C-alpha cells in the first residue's frame, strides 16, 4: 500500500518552510522524510509531530494513493 504525502509539500510551502526546518522543529529524521518521499508508511506519532508543528490535521498531510 502506497501513501501520498503531497499535502505535506503544500503545507511546507504555505508555511514558508524547508524540509530541514521541519526536521529541526518537529524532531523527525531525514530517514522519515525519505520514506515519505517514497510513499511508504510512517508512524502516527511522527505524523502527529508534523501536524503539531504545521498546525494541521493528518488528512492535510496524507492520503491513500489508490493508483499504485
């Protein structure tokens, strides 16, 4: 099962943030972002950290990629 994290990209742009900023502020790893770039699953606790930092909901970050 693949996931689509395009919402995260949009939120980063909207918040004028780079991936490095998110790594530092949300205390997540570069490996986690690499998994997300590949459409792989990440833990809900990680998604929660990202949502808290970006003041968003999980649905704003991720959706199921039905075409893969």
